[in-house]
């Protein structure tokens, strides 16, 4: 028992420098064995999927449509959806007709797993691109659910993929086909007012194992996902890879901020780690060429 407690209390070494070079040296040292990822919509922008808050993002689209809501976020509240799901599905039609390939950053997550240094990837994304890149389900915690399945909000029945997509892209509202129901069908995304998946809560204690936290493509604006950054040990280095600073990260001794494009930064990180990291990263990303995903069809493009 004493050995168990000492294992949970491990103190990872401080970085040699508070920059990408210091992070790379730490990973290359072999002492970094439990990396935790916190990923957001920014990692999928290069795949053609718009994020929420940046210029041209989904919230921008909602403002241009002049939909009668106090805030764009209200579209993603469960109560609003049950009252009038049309605005939500109008927005989702922007995604359901597209085809998207995992980005280099998604492949970097898989590389960390293949190198056996990934503890878990916590993602806010609902686009399923982490899975498509080959990241095992056991390493993935989809905090906000997924667009890859759907259920009736009234009876809970699972609904057909193809019928769901057809309804959305043609401007109809998907309804449950179960006899006597007729409730609105909703993708298995977590809306404001819903509980996060059980897997999210069950994995929180394992954050104490983390010896490196990489926050990539997210502004950490949405709780309780944003709280994860404070669950790792205070001695655990936290690295922000994002286009803009992240509120709440930067005050610890081992915090690092790298502002810029996600794909470019992870490639640079792989180069700095050395050995054959970049070559493996490119090989894993090349594997995704034939895995472009068409929403709700599941058919390679």
C-alpha cells in the first residue's frame, strides 16, 4: 500500500527551459511516461471543421443568421433544443454534408500512444477524428460526446445513421420512428444542461498520474472540462499549444505557452524530440489519406 501511495505522489522533474525545446528534451529523456492531452476544436480546423469562437466559427455563423437567442451558446442548451430544434439542426447541416480527414495533430496523439507515453486524450470534440486517426478507444475520453450516434430525447431509442443524415441535410427535423413516440432525435453530444459521460468522471482520479499535460487547440472556456487543467499535480508541466493564450494556465513554475498553428507546432515538437519521431508522425498521418470520413455515412471518400 505504501508503494501505491508513493507512485501516485511522484514528482516529475522540472523542464530544462520553459519553451518547446524544454518540453521536447523532457519527452526524449524517457522520464515522461504519462502524458495527458486536453484537445479542443482548434485541432480540427485544418480538417475543414469550423471551431466555435474564432472569426468565421460556428458562433459567428449563428450571429449572421440573426436567430433569436440571447447568446450563441443557447443553441446548445437541452431546454432550447426540446423547445425548437430547428436552429441546432440548421447549424449541424453545415457539418453533416462534409468529408473530413484527421489532421497531423490527431496523428501526433496516436504517435504518443504508439510510443507508450500517452495516459489519456481528453477531447471536447465531437467529430470522432481521434478514433479515425487510430487512437484506441481506451485512451480517448470524449467529454462532450459524439456526432457518430444519436438517440431520441423522449424514449431514448437509438436512431438510424442514414435517416438521421438525410433529414438534417434536407432541412427536416429528425424524429423518433418508434410507434407512439415521435420525439426529437438528438446526436449524442453533451448539451448545456446535460451530464457529462460517466467515463469523464471515472477517469478524473487518474489525472494525478500525469507527468506532462498538453493543452492543444482549446481556450478552456467551457467548464467542467476546463477544470481538468488544475487536476494534474502542481509539479506537472502544462504546455499550451494554441493560437491565443489560455486563461488560467501560466502561473505554475512548469507552465509553457507556445502560440501558433497546432499542426506546425506538433511537427516542430517531433523534430526536436529527435530519433525517428517526425518520420513516424508523417507515416501515421499518411495512413489517414484513405480514411476521410463522411458524416453519418461511414464511407471512405
